[in-house]
C-alpha cells in the first residue's frame, strides 16, 4: 500500500467520524453523546476489521500467502513441462516406489 493510500484512508476515516457526529447531532443528541456514539461506531468498525484480519492471518488466507503459493505452483508446473518423457517416467516410478514403501511401513 502506498503512502497516499494510507493518507486517503486516514482522511476518509476522519470524514466518516465527522459525518457520524453531525448525523447524531441532527438526530437530536447533544455534542458529548454525539461524540461518544461516533467514536463507538469508529472503534466498532476498527475492531470488526481487526477480527477479519486476524481470521485471514490465522487461516493463512492472505494475499502474500496466496501469491507465494501461486508462484510455487507455476515454478513446479514449468519444471514439470521441461522434463523429457524419460525423466517424467523416472519421476513417476520414484513416486510410486515411495508410495509402496509408505504403505508397507504403515501396514
């Protein structure tokens, strides 16, 4: 995220707080209660966003993790496409041999 984006988000949040304040004032609350309720809305939004962030971080469903997984998949796919048919057959034989040895060690 660029600095200008962060500044824009900050100004937007400030404006949202001011709008909420004036809406509460327009509904008939005094300035103290309007300020408290506008802060409650902003803090509630922050806590909600934080919970979604923590959920994405704990489930590793974040943009960086997805980009790394996509990159690794693309590299492995490219390496697989570059293998000759003989190398591919050898690799498949090795994988099958490992599967057989795992089945024997478990059973």
